[in-house]
C-alpha cells in the first residue's frame, strides 16, 4: 500500500467516524429513553468485549486453536466465579498462560 492510499483510508475513516457521531447526536432523545434501547446500550459493550476476547483467544490465522490462551481464560473465569479482585483475575490468567506455555503448550 503506498502513502497516498494510506492517507485516503485515514481520511475516509475520519469522515466515517464523524458521520457516525453526528448520526448519534441526531437521534431524538425520546428514542434513547426507551427501556429496550437503554437495556441494549447497557449490554452491547459486554457482548462486544466477549466476542473480541473469544476471537483473540481461540483464533490464529483464521483457524480455531486451543492453546495456552484458553487455559489462561479458563483460570480468569474461575477467579471471577470465586469473586476475586480484578488484579488477581488478571494475574491468575497470566500465571496459568505462562505456565502452560512453559510446559510446552
């Protein structure tokens, strides 16, 4: 990709982001106050984060993989179920992932 194509892509992305923001501002307030819209707005970030986590954990080069990242995610899920603090959840995922990788996984 040459420099001109990159700047065109950056410009189009900036315009698209601006139009998306403008579209959000133009939505009438009474539409945003509906219970369904409020509930979806609260759940959408969680769903997107879960999808991103699953894609990053179980995908490599477009193929489904199960490696040390899956073990780390399972450890984090277990720590969450045990209501551990956030730093403990992250640390357990890191330690388990590193341990599985050190064992050759």
